[in-house]
């Protein structure tokens, strides 16, 4: 704890906002409230609809956090998380470059999911998905079922490919038409609403209990 304080370790931060978080491998991660990894990827940023999000609105503060988050939502396995953390430690410059690309993809995916008419955003996500398709391998998961995983030979770009592949799956899924965005300007998180009855992403997450505003169908 003393060493972390001296290093100003961001994992000690407790931003004063009404957003719940979970702690995984010492990293602060947002609640998984979207119902799909691609939505929870967008939800690593809070305040999408606010012109000036509060400090700490971005959970992806470093590549290590990105790797841990990808493992937490099941986009990569634990072995891959440990490997990515080690690779990022060895090459922090490349890790920072990949993190910037991941954040850019997140912005484009959010735009694509909240505005179906945004063809430029869709094309940008599609290009990432096409690149991800070239590095997918099919192997058994821990539960014995087969599934597609990004090849670890992609190195630090594994989380980027994993998210892009997940985004492509969602965009091809009929559930995509049930996506809603939380109307709270300090939130804006995305979630699946097959019932058409939900108004907020999560009362505990966005901190709102009022029922005046309604989520709109994306």
C-alpha cells in the first residue's frame, strides 16, 4: 500500500461518482450491466451524453486494466490476461498505442449502436472486425465447449481483436434492435432490453431512481 501511494497508483483512486465498480486483480472495473461483452465494452466509459464527463469516467486508464477487463467479461482467458500484462510491462509504448486504438474503437462502436444511420462508424467497426477474423482460432473453453478466441500470437492487440469480434457478433444478432441507452447524462450506458420495459441501465449504477426520462431504442 505504501509503495502504491508513492507511485500515485490509479488503482487507489475512488472517483466521487454514482457508479458501482468491481475489483479484479487490483483493478477497478465497471459493473457488467449491458448483457453482452460488446455493450460492456462501451460501458467502460461513463457520461457519453455529457459534454464534459466527470474525472474518472474512463475505466480503461491503462493497458493492464484493459487486459484484466477483457478477462473479466470472458473475451480472453486467464492465461491470456497474464501474458498480456507481462507483454505490456515489457513494451509500454506499444501497449499505450494499442490502448489508444481500443478507445477509438469504443467511440465508433458506441456511435454505431446508438445511431444506426452512422455508416462511417459501422464501416470503422467492420474494418476492425475483418482484421479480427484473420486471427481467430477455434478451441475448447474451460467448460468443454468450443468457441472462437483471438490467437495469442497477435500479442498486445489481442484485446482489440477480441472486442471487435464480439462487436461483429452483436451487430449480426437480432438482439441488436433491443439495445437501449441510459438517459442519465452522467451515464449513457448501453443495455439489452428484450422486454421493452426497462428505463435505466441499473438504478445502482447510474444512481437515478426517477422515472421521468425514458431510454430510447437504439
